[in-house]
């Protein structure tokens, strides 16, 4: 079965103060438990803020690094999941369900991409 990487994109400047509400955390936990029991979830996690990250770039034959935060970036990857699904439609359904557990004041995007084996 194919594997898919879901990148959860957020705007760090517009994350609700205090982060996810207890209700959102509960709904998210229930969904993650369901997808795990279904044998679909392989791995998932949230990512630290860009202020704690570093970008390493190779350009013109030289390496450079830049410490965060990355102010020029509006949307950043805030989390990820790796799922094993029968097809892209199933992976998209799980991603959609994840987005729908969020309250209306959140703006969250899920980018779902198939993992190419052997690369």
C-alpha cells in the first residue's frame, strides 16, 4: 500500500493564543487514536516554532545557515503525519477529517503527497 506524507501548514502569526483548546486536543486525540487503530497512521508529530529552527542552504557551491524565525514566510509546516492508505482518496479523507476537528477560528492547510519509494 502506498504511503503519504501530510504536511500541516499554519500561519504562526495567527495561531490562537494559548494554542489548541482542551476541546480541540480531545477531538484530535480521538481522531489520532481512530486512525492508529485502523492501521493507517505510521507516524505523526508537531514541530517547534520557526524561532527555534535553522535553515541550511546550498547555493553557488557554498553552504549558509539562517536561524529562525523566518519572518518572510507566512505559512510554515507546523506538523506532519505519515499514513499508509489504499489510495490518495483515503489519505485525503483522513487529512480532511483532521482539519475538520479544528474550531472555525483556525486556518490550517493540509498538503498530502505520496512518498516515492526507493528515492
